[in-house]
C-alpha cells in the first residue's frame, strides 16, 4: 500500500513556466511514496529535473475541433442551470455570450478530463493505494477533479493564485464553477489572504474547507555589502500586458538626477516592443539597461548572489503574491510594487519597500525610485533588514512547504 500524489500542473517540468514549483516539488516527493505529474502538452522537451520517485504524464488542456462540437450539449446539464442561478444571484452578473461559452467549455473539459484522470489513476495505482489529487491551479482541471469518483481517492485539493481567483483579472469578468470547487474539494488553498477574503465575502456559508498557504523560496545569502554608486534596479517577469514592464522603462526615462542600471529578466510577446522603446529612448548617459530575456531561475539567483541590487520593481496589474518578490526579499532587496492582489501582504509601504497605486503612472514609479534613492544609509540598511525578515517570517520555503504538506496531507 502506497501514498500516491497525482499533481496537475500547467507545463512544469516542461517549458519555462511555473518556476516556483521547483521550490515545492522536493517537499512533495519526500512526503509521498510516488508522485505522478500530469502537465499539458504545450511543450515538447522536459527542461527541469525531477526527483527519482516522480513519473511524468501529459494531457492536452485545450479542446480540439471535434470536442468543441459537443460543448453546446452541456447546456442541458443541471450544473449549467445551477451555475446560471449563481451568476445572477451571487455574482450579480448579466449573462453574455462569453460567459456562456466559458461555462460550456469548462463543463466539456470536466467531462473529458474526468475520464482521462481516472484512467491515469488506475494506470499508476492499485485499489490498495491511497491516492491524492492536487491541482496547482483553480482551473478546469480542478473543476474536473471534483467529479472523479474512485474508491482509492482520499483527498482532492487545489491551490488558487491570482488570475484563477479574481474575476476582474479575466476577460469575461467571470470564473466558472467556483461554488462547485468549494463544495466538492477537500481543501481549496489560497496563496494569499487577499484571495481568501475575496471568496469569503462571495461564499460566507462555505468556509470549512478553505485555507491560506503561502508559497516560498529557499534561504539565500543575505547581502550586507554597501550600496553601489550606480543605483541598481531589477525586474523579473514575463513581458506580457498584465506585467506592464513598459511602465518601468517609461519611468526610468524621466530620471536623470542619478545614474541607474536597470536589469530585466524575462521574455514574452512584447519583448521586441520593449527592446525597441529602450533603444530609441534610453539615450541619457546616466541610464543603462540590459534586457536578458528568458534565463533559468538558478541564473537569476546567481545574479543576486554576485551583484548588489538596490531595488526590485513589480508593476503588474494583477497578482497573487509574486514569488519574484519573495526571492528578492530573501536577498534583503527592498521592493517597489503595485497595490494589487496579495502584494500588500508582502510589501509594506515604508517598511520593506514602497507600494504604488494599482494603476501607476510612470511619474509615480519614478518618484518611488527617487524616494528610495534619497533614503539615508541607515534607512536603506533598515529597509533591507526588514525585507529579509519579511521573507524569513512568512515565505521561507522550508517553513511554508513543510507546513503545507503536514496540514493538507496528514497521513
């Protein structure tokens, strides 16, 4: 008899996404006899090593053309009509074509994914084994998990981050079958208190199976070097619309009072636009930049280990609690970030960095940079100490993941 975890990711360990799972996977592997990771088939090559007791499986996440044909038939489902009532009575939303299509796609995936998941569970476990289903995202995989019905499945859980929490972060201003998740998962784990509170207001009667469990990053060498003469700024994210990296570039263009070195880690569809903007506008001799594109997480960590960084910036339009901020703070780096999602749980204005408005102008960002730069040496040192303490108390991977495993999977 074995304890077996079926862990549903988006792409990990393929491609370059979900780097934060790299911090958690070792704790899961040590807690279970075997782990089966099921990821989508978006990427062909495995890019990250996994512990030896892990087996990899692939499962397409998007519907093909023939599967899309059957979607309208799910409008006859009782779940469809129950969800319509929730949309009207609880969410106070008006039905539209986009919301209805989102519901139908989710129901279609629930039907198809359930069959695939049950097939994989039978393939990798016996009836004597104890099986646990864990979706890393509160997406349609999690919705499908609620319908899995096998006698050896002991627990069904999922995490909820940012885009899979906040309705307003989605084009349809809606996320499908949230109440279904609440009622049919054993545990719905939010990575931020803000996400927990968001749903507590939405479903005050359904609180017995939800919790907050922070992500975390490993311990690093806290940098105690003195400040540079050149003010060093780092940002680390995909270059996509919601990350708004262009705002950082625009803010820096307005600064000329002191020398700045800006380093960005991350690639994305807007990389070329950002690169072109910098080539045209970064002409001041006091302003230097380097757009690194995609690099592995270990290379970002190595940069922090070998360079003094004055400030980390994140100007996303929505977030859970950014792991990139946790990582910066584990090196004692103060953070400037937008007041969105759960960011206020890690960035405390004037304590370990500065908070921006949810939709900051380049001028607001520039003023925050100047404010940090003008701090006295003692103030800067204190802010760095506070940043490190924030990581140590709340986002130390050895604490957060051990606690998560002990509380969610108590064998």
